[in-house]
């Protein structure tokens, strides 16, 4: 294949120079033969040569020549552009441990009355590269096809079979009057279960039929918004739909969604900036507006603002295709949308259009740039200030936090809307589809509550998996005494610092920690340089910890502290915002949580659960992507160092542009194994890797490429070292929701430890869902686990139990978390390095949870 590719590139290069014409190429049995227009043929990789081609192929464009490739001797057009991969066998891995319970999920079954969908290949002669033109030419023969269809420019899907295997249509290309022949050739019949991509297109059409508006990926209803006038916000209700082939058959995932829009326009922001900052308002406007997404309500479309054209106003003219002449923006919006533009001196926003899907490479859209009127553009999404405002998020939660019962009601409403719409029903009937009215029922299980072990006491985690009270009232497994530590604060926070120290000395006694008085450093001002210089002067080898009380929450100040304490003068550090310790009634509980966090950063251990597997190492991997600053990615790596998984080793790999993250992870795993050996004097026999940050599109790459490369690091420990290793992908950003069925016919959130491993799981994957958290508001989100490499070959019960146990060991929260603790640790580490430090932390901190 490599030599054939090189030969192909060489021939294309010669063709570009006018030396040789490339005809059809054949790839058979590992040999490549290429025909040229000269009498002497070009030798193939196997030494054979091909006869010269007929003159009719010498002038074919590149796309037609590539379409002429024959693989394995199949006839032309038989398998061209197929979307389906080789069908994997069904995988069913079910556990039995736990209390049985009746569950439901946000899936409805899709019933197909047809045997399948008929796939055809459409060949155009002369060859056409423009996808839009292909679709337009085929649409002229819609009446002759006599049915609905889906066409992507090459493959044609039809619900009914044509009378003959090959049908020829003729169209006239309007640009030059050339007659174009369309040859429609039957390829095969595709079963309904393999038509998921097609059914998703059908449901997109149904969304438009129901008058829904697409905003970015999902569809929303602009006609029934929920208004929050005091916050200048608006919430559009919407739906997420996805046809999927699950273990239980063909299903439609259906979920309620919301889009938050701001009722203020770009013009409002411009006016506010001009009033508050008359001199530098342009720079402030550019910073707030450029790069944001805006919505134009006259057509309900979204645009990204790429620039602001300060020299243009709505009174400038542009070439209008609809009017056939140059008109002003004021005239255009009045005639086309009946909108009167109020401010005729405002600058214009610039949006650069992307080429349509299927457009030839290099082709630019016409027009390439669009000018938008600021007073007609509404800002989308929330600002950082809004996200940090508790009251704003509380007002939003009233509309966006949907209970399980409300989700069920929204799903029924969608199904009823489809069934009541004649046009939507006709679209479904065309493809033989029917939606069941009720959601799918599942037989699930709930694992028993875990036993939590602390220094001198053990207790049950309880049905809500929360041990906040016990964590602060019992001695820790491994308390670390605070003997030499310092606290840094400004003059106005001196009283808060003294109160904090007093509570630290009293509250840590119950935990088994002896806390000595710290050395105090009062800063003369609030400048970052003053704080950094004081830190550098005060930190030496004897200092265990530094605590910094910041007057306000500032990212630049926080980053400066972490750079000094993680890279320049490595020492565990705790940063506290003064507002956090300002309320006396909450001081005790706040200090208790900070004390637990500090003990972790000093290398201590808080609590544990029973881990039955011996000689086990658990690994967590997550990544942070910094798209705003040079597309830098940081991979966080964390692995356990002892049998109870209470001590952890951490490392990072910073990926430069063009580098593969997996190569850095190999080095991290090697360092982790060496550290494990140094602490235990043996290497682990079993390794479980929980890999976060991997989407569905990367699963095959991870299984076929990255897992094998990670296994290569075992070779550096000798040929005899071959541990059993399993890799589990962790997906938390999913739309699947699981509900527990109540006796009265209603639904509620399932409790922590609920496991679902069939029916709504992937048909061809070893996967399972676990609900590990208890939520008091809204709907709980399960976590999806996909075992991409099962080298350890644990029973499903044991793998699920280990996964659930790991959610109990995140030391920043005395309860279960949504993902396994090593994944959450890796996330915190990668975020700290990618967002604040931008360098690898000092190696002496690697055996402590300094990043919490």
C-alpha cells in the first residue's frame, strides 16, 4: 500500500506537468498497476505493467480517476463511498450482583415496517465535483423516482426499489447547457439496524417540519421562550434526538434541552462600553464581541463575529442578488424583513462564511463575508461574570433543571407532536418508521452501599453515599502534622487570617492532626509582584505549606502563586478567597474542608474502601485542550501506589502542536511503574486504566493504536513483565438519562450504585452505565463506561464494582463523584497546568495531591 501510494503521487505529479495521463488504477493482491498515455507503461510495485488506456479516460478529472479505482475486482460503483464498516458481532456482558430494580431510560423504540433501505450509486457523466449541483440535478427527476430519497452526492438511499437495477436519467446543466447523464445503479439492500445515519437525517427534517430552530447542534422552539427579564435572559426549550442501534434494538434517544439567550443586543453592549470607557471603548468592544456567537431573530440563524468594520454603517451599499442592484442595508432590511434600523451610524459586524459541505476544495462561498447590523444581533450564551453570579445561575436553574417527571412529560409531548403532524407522519411513513409512545423499560440493579474505612472507625456510606459528617469527626487514616507553615495576607484581611488560624488549630484535633501556629506575612499592598517576592523570600526546604488569602478572586494572581509554588519553589499551597472565610457562622465547616484538603496536599490519606484485587494499579488519564493559546494540550496522568488506592503518583505531558499525546503518556506510565516498584518493591500484576476525554469518534483509534503503544512501556522492565491490563473509556458528557420507576407509576432519580448493562448499551461494545451520585435537584446523569481492551478479563460484576468503588476515593468531596477518582485527579492536574502553570510541576510534588 505504501509503495502504491508513492507511485500514485508520482503519476499525479507527472500529470500536473503535462507529461503523462493517468487512467484507471487497480489495487489487487498487493500490486498496483497504473496506465499512462505513453507506449511504455509505468512498472508496478510487483514488477508487472498495464496496457495503455483508451483515449476516453486520458482527460478524466482526478475525482473520476479516483472513482475508477477497483478494489478486489468488484464492479465499478458497487461499494463506492459506503458508510458502513464491517459489522461487529453483538457483545453482551451482564452482571448479576446487586438488588434488582425496575428502571426506565430516555429511549423510545423505533419500529420499521420495511425490510430495509435500498442503496444505489449515482454516476454523473461528464463528471461533476460540485455536491450541490449533483443534488440539484437529481432533484429534477424526483417525480420519476416516485418516492422520497436521501442523496449525499454519491450514494442514494430509497425506501422503495426501482424496477430495474440500472436507470439512466438525463439533465441539462444550466451553466453551460451541457447534457448530463445520471446512471443510478443498485448496490444492495441495507437492513434497518444499519440505517442509523439515514434515520437521523429523517428526524432532522421532522424538526424543521415542527417549526423548530437549529442553534448550533440542537433544535429549539423559539415560539415558547421562558423569559428572565431581571437578568436580560431568555431560555428556549428544545429537544435532542439521536437514532441509535443499541443492544435492545433500534431506538431513538430523546431528551429535553435548553438554550440560554441574552435579550441584549450587540448594540446595547457597544453603548454600555462607550459610556463606561469613552477613550478605549473600541478595544473593550472588540474583546467582548469578537469571537462570540450571535443570533439574528429575523431568520433565527446564528453567526460567529469575526471582526468589526468600524468604517462601514447601515447607510453603505452592497450588491443585493434579490434586488438585482446595489442598495443600502437600511433599504434591504426594510424591503426584505420590514425592519426599521434605528441607529444609522453604528459600525457593522463581519462574519466569514465557511464553504458548504461537499463544496470542491478551494471553492469560496459567494459572498465570502457577511455584514451584520449590531442592533439586530442578540448575544448567545453566558459571560464568565454571569456564571460566577450565584443568583443568576439560581434564576436559570428554575427553567433548566428538569426533574425526571418533567423529562418524561417533555418526551411524551414530542412524540405526540410528531404523531399529530400530518407532514411529520408522512415523512416517517415514507421510510416505514413508527415511534413507540412510551419509553423503554429496563431491569437494572443497585449495588450495596460501600463501607468507608477511616483511622479508627468504619461505617457505611449510606443510601445517599455521603459521609460529610463522619469525615470531619474521625481520625484520618494518615494525618500529617502541621509544624512549619506560613500564611500570607493583606492588611485588610488580617482579622480573617487570625480567625482562620484559630479554627485550624481547633478543628484539626478531631482528625488526628496537630497544628502548630504558622509564621505570618502581612503584605504591604495587593500587588502581585509584592506577593511573589514575599513567597520567594519565605519559602525554604523546611516549609511544609503556604496559605495565601487573596482579597478578591483573580485568575492572574492565582496563576502567579501556583507558578511559584509548583515550579520555582515547590511547596504545597492553599489559596483562599477572603470572601470564603468572611462569614463567622460558616467558618467552622469551611475550615474543616480546607483542613482535609491540606492534609491531602501534604501526602496524607483520608479514607479508604475495600479493594479485593491484589497487586493492582489503577490509572486515570484526562486531557486539557487550550484552543485559545496555540492549541496546546496537556495530558494529566495519575496512578495508585498502594493496595488501598489511597496514595497517588501524578505526572503531566504537555503536547505541542502536531505531537501525539500517547507518546507522552507512555513516559508517564513508565515513571508511574517505577514509583510503584520503589514504594512496594514489586511491579503490579494487574492494571486498570480509566481514560477520560475520549469521544465516540476516537474509540477505534484508542483501541487499535493507543492501547498497544501504552503496552510497549512494559518492555522497558524486561521481557518477563507482562501485566494483565484493561482500558476503560469514561464518558460523562452524554445525553442518556436513567429513571427509577415508582409504585404509583411515576419516575424518580435512581440512587447511587445503580447499574445498567443491557438494552440501552451499545450493541457491539462491552459497556455499562453507573449512577454514582445522589442529586437533590434536577435529573441525575449516569456515567458511560466502555471497556475497549479487556486484558484483565474481570467478570462484569467485578469490573462494575471496582468502577463504583473508585468513585468513593476523591478526597476533595466526602461522597461519591461522577467519575472514578483517578480520572477526577487527572482532570484537576491537567486543568491546573493548562490554565495556570503552563509548565511541568516539580518532580518532588508528584507523590502528593498538590493540585486539589
